[in-house]
C-alpha cells in the first residue's frame, strides 16, 4: 500500500561480477559507477552486493531481523511536490516533463527519470547460481538526468524518451519478460548530492 507514495523502489544491476562465469544482461557499467560514487562521497562504506540505499544513504537494515524499513516520515522539512507528465506514452516520441515545486534551494537541481521493467526472467548457466532461473522486478532499464529550469512556480525538467533495454557489446539479451518500461519513476537531487529531495512514480500500463 505504500508503493509510489512512501516507497519508490529501484534496482540498479551492476556489472562488476560479470567476470565470474556469467554476464548479467540487465547490468550497466554506469550503474556500477553510480554505486562507487556513493562510496567516494562518504554515503557508503564499501562497494558490494546486494547494496541497499535508503534516502541516499547506505542501509544495512535489510540484513537484520525483522527486516523493517525505518519510519519514512522523519524529515521535518516539507519536501515539496513532484509530478510527472508523460506525452505519447510508450511511443518513440515520448516527452517526459518533471515539475518540482515547494522547496526553495540555492543548489543546482537535477531530475532523474527511470523506466522500470518487471517479471524479467533469465537462466543462469554458470557461477554460484548455475541452473537457476531468476526473476527480477523494479529493474532500471533506462536512467536519464536533466538540469532544472527555474520558473516563478518551481523547477521544470524535460526529457525526451523513456528508453528501453538496449543491446550492449558482449551482452546476452535472451531473457524473458518485458524489456520496455512498464513503470516510470522520477526523483530530484542536488547536482552533487544523490540524496533525493522528493520522489514519485507509477505504472504506465
């Protein structure tokens, strides 16, 4: 019941295990670098998997018992209102407009937009999971960023196209499931700080 309102999950697949016998077709080098950036700025102690981040900080609560999220309403500041407008849904000419209002800041702001895939399956033939068929949800298939345009009412970001899972050199894309986004997520951060100021998302179909 908290999905898209209090909890907006994202799964970034990393590629730094690809040399251990199997290549993750959902992984991207940019997603590995994203995790390393968290360590460089001190928001994570190390680069490892599975690595969980909650509100821009490393979160190890997943490994405890019971696995409970902390109270999501601990920010005493009003986070502002974030909205998404998608035109020509799922078409090649998609235009995504993200609008953020209600939180004044002197920092340069960046909007992030991700297209998410669900029920994606692929068979593992080598490594510790050999013989298993893995199913993935909330997979980031595309991730784009844009700098803000400030207006009297707030901040506007415009992005062309959601994108979809693209073939990369050396990657096996023989997977089952939707490789086009079936959900969209947007979040806003400062230019040099990955902490989300606000986030939202929802289903495309």
